[in-house]
């Protein structure tokens, strides 16, 4: 599955991570289990929110060093 990045969201938009509808780069994240042929449903999420969530997950599972160490 591939994610797409866009300069701004289509509206109406509320990011499921931060609960804000601010304008900025968003990714289309595929929703697993919604495949139909070559089509799949996707959710818009701010790129910054995706980076934050991934960074936090990496620290939690110990594959990234915390800053300042």
C-alpha cells in the first residue's frame, strides 16, 4: 500500500490524531480491509501528526534514542 502526500487537506477535514482542521500537508493513509479491486479508502492525517506518532512509537519500543543522550 502506498501513502500520498498533499499540500493541504480537502474539506471538510478534522485530523483523527490532533482533532484539528488546520491547513497544512496531509497524508492519505490507506484503511486496511477496504480494498475493492485496485481501489482503497483512505484517511487524511496531518504529516506532522504522522511523524510525531511514529517518533513516539519508536521511543516506546526502544529503536530510537531520546534526544540529549
